[in-house]
């Protein structure tokens, strides 16, 4: 059979198979008492991702196959519940990419201008969930996100890990670039490359990588540090790829809302902890983690607002609040007692696509 005829037949079969797959999902969800909760936990997508990683033998990569399956899964979920998700915009930013990765293109993705606004939109019930950056492997914590957890009673109910690859975009040759625009974090994550390769260019901070891409499109002798998606959207050529100094540059995004994620066996729990401001109190607070063999994965401190003196600690550790060792650890912490202890949520650990 000629290849073009076989491809045409396969395309027709794919249309029927994809529609049948969504129909079976809808049939299954009709028998679920709390479909919104089941959809958020997203076991269906996790099983599909595991299947792809297990059986794929190419030529498509697993990441490419997931980008094909993701819209289908998202479209099925939207037929059960119309999800609205706020994210730190604008479109084609890395947070937008994280929102698509977690909820798919069919969700109603709402860009807002600040991290605080994402939290406020979720808290007011204007959206179902929010997506905000929480940590970068190069630059560390995102202070604005941690601060908002101290202000509003929202929980972390998921995480998305995104490999952040920065590119240099311009409509001119590299030697002709006099100004380079991007958000502060992106410029920071590429500082060594830019210093070595673009010493003649002035670095200028703007609010987002998408804004930078628009400036590179519209202004002569201007370049932007931005994503491949931004380059495609704003039709600006990439003149240097993957210019981030850390080739394993990953940003962790938090999914915020009021959903409770079920344990998966590979989970994290996050808490806010305020302890007495005296010598040895932090060591005392960390002892229950050692004693109960709970692995701390992240600890950050930030000062209390005046007139209070001391620090709040943001702790992230392996395990789910339903596990006995985590319950025992939290009980031991309460016995100190802390000035403040809030469980921000337990959620499945994310895996970064390439």
C-alpha cells in the first residue's frame, strides 16, 4: 500500500479513536460522585503519561506525544466542568506554559499582571485555580509567592515543573544588537552568557519575556531573552538557542486553590512555620523531621512584618499529610509549641518535561 494511502487511513482511524477515548472518559465520569475532585487529582492523565513513558519507542519523543494527548484530555475535562485558571501573564510566558501543561489548552486560562492578583482571583472565587512560580533552580525562591501564602488562606494542591530554556530573539544580526530586553529573572539566569557573548548590548528589564519579544519585533537593533513560544507568536527569529547559564534550569510552579489532592505515594507537603525568636528554636523545630525520618526538600525564611520580630519559615518535605510519619512529625511540631503552624497542602510531586 502506498504510504500516502496508509497515512490517510490512519488519520481517519485516529479521529474515531480519539473521539471514542473522550466518550469513554465522559461515561466513566458520569458514575463519579465528585467529578471535579477526581478531575483535579488527574489520575487519568498521570496514567497516560506513565503509559507513554513505558511503551514509546519513537520516532516521536515522549514529550512530543504528551503534547498531542494533552489537548484531548483537557477537552474531555472541560465537558465535565468548565475550569477557569488564573496565571501570571501575559500569554506565552513560562507561567502560561505551566498552565497549559497542567490544565491543557481547553481550560479557560486567564492572564493577570501580578502574583498577588492570581491569589486574589482564586480567593474571591472568580477562578477555580491559580498558577504561580514558587522556586527556580538558578535564582531560588519567588518572594512574592511565599508572601501571599502568609496573607490568604489558600493551599497548594499541585505543582508543575518546567524546564526553562531562554533564547535570544532579534530581527538583526547579533553584532548589531544594542539593547536586550527581558524580565529580571530571565536576564539573571543568562547573565554569564550575555556577558561573554553580548558585551556591547545594554540590558533593560521589562515586566515579562512576552513584552520583551514584542519590543524585539517592533524596535530596530533590539533583542529579547524569551521562550521559543514567544518567538513563534511574535514572529521574531531566534538568533541564539538555550542561552541559560544552567542547562538544568527548572522553575517550579504551584497550583493554588482549595482542592485536596489524594496521596499518590510520591508526594510533597508544604507548611508555614513561625517559631519563638530565641536561640535554638529552629534546631528544636527541625528535630521532629529527623526523628520521624521525613526528608526536608526545601526550607526558606523571611522576616516578619513590623512590629513583630523574628522569621517565618516555609518548609517543603516528602510525604502526604495522611501518612503516619507526617502526622507524627506535625504533632511533634505542635508540641513545641510554634507561634504559627499552617499546612499549605499535600500534592503529587511533579516531573519536568524537556
